[in-house]
């Protein structure tokens, strides 16, 4: 498989992602620290579990076909089918459906999806117009709607990438927050607390 595949990503530690001739993706994981949660809950298992949980929640994501250990590379690996689509980061603002992403982001939070690594590079616009997720190892699906503090933390994760923040600002940060709020399912004091704090966090003037 390695000999016939295309290297899509690598770093100083070695292979990270390859593409196979039949259209599948193989993603490699290494344990970064001697003592970490990956010791008892490996990243490769989290990836496969998250794919299944997202599928149950009705969120488009990759279809995992297997996980295995590559002893020669001292890596775990997950194999999945390549998702058709383009990342929001690769699209102009007018085509990236930022407004639809606001509702999608709110849907993730309503369904308990806390995606620490969320950014426009791992959100795909699918051929049928829906949005889907890739690179899903750093995620927790909690089985309940996220609380205000969790949503704020996830907003901070999502807006920390300069290229993504620029797209949000070109779209209109206040406009994005309002669209999120309309779809968020927060009520009463939770809605007020979230609204005030997320605007402060995002640097949006509060009238």
C-alpha cells in the first residue's frame, strides 16, 4: 500500500497522510508524549469512534474502513474513503457558505459535538450542498447540548486561525454570530450570557 500510494502530508517525524490508488486515505498517528491520554485511548480509535458517532448524529463525515498498527513505522493508522468536496478555506467567501456554516456550527453544538480542531480547512462543502467534517480525531461527542462555556471555547478554537478569521470578518462577524444564535437553541439567561461573551471574545462592539 505504501509503495503505490501518494504522500499527501508528512513532517519531520515522517508520514502523516497518504492517498491510495483506489481513492482511500490513510492517516497515521503517533503518540506525542510518553504519558498522555493516547496511551489508553489512542487517536486512531478516537477517530473511528467519532466517525461512527457523527454518522449516528446525522453529520456528514468520512467512512472508516479499518484501523491497524504499522509496526515498521511505529504508527497507528486509520483508513477511510476520501470525501468529495472542497474545504471552506479553499473557496471564496461568496462560495464558502459562511452563513450555512453558522447554522451548521450551531447544529454541532446542539448535538453535543465539541470539535477542538475545527477550522475552515476541515469543513467541506459537499457536492450536494451540505457541509461535512474531516480530520476528526480531536473531538468529543458528548450526547447532550453543549453549555455556554463549551460553546465559547469552541468559538475561540474556530476563530484563532488568521485566514479563517479574515473570512468571517469579510462575511461580517456580527452577522455570523446572529445567524449562529438563530440556530443555536439557547434560551433565556444562557442566550444572553452567550451573546455578550462571544461578542466580547470576537471583538464585536456591543450596542
